[in-house]
C-alpha cells in the first residue's frame, strides 16, 4: 500500500485510506531498516538452506518481524483492492 497516495476523491469516500497509506509506508521503512541492520537476512544462499543463519537474539526477532510486517502489508493491499472493488460495484455482495 505504499504506491501513490489516495486521491482527494478516494479519501472523501474512504477516509481510512489516508492512515492506511501512512501505515504501509511505515511498514516498508521498518522492513528496510531491519534488513539494513541485519544484512545477513537478505543473503541469497540463506533461502536455499545451504547454511544456517548466524544471528543473535535481535537478528532472530528482526527475521520474525520482517515476516510479520510482510503479512500486514499484504493485508493492507487486499483491503485497498476490496475498497476499490466495492466502490466500482457498490451493490454487489462479496459473499
């Protein structure tokens, strides 16, 4: 949800998009800061499992946070898509 900020028209219809956009930007900043502080989390060979991570306590917590932040960011994006869908089809029941 860190793309373009919501337009004035979007905010009139769905004012919560303002703070959700700000939250998305903060999530992105937090992920980048954690990766900068713990660059070993980004190493390609870790994903392949060729060697175990050598992290301290803060590194392990950073790893968990990055995973959780990605999940929250995905939920924010799904929320924004649903708001857009509902605005385009106001009489359609999603369930």
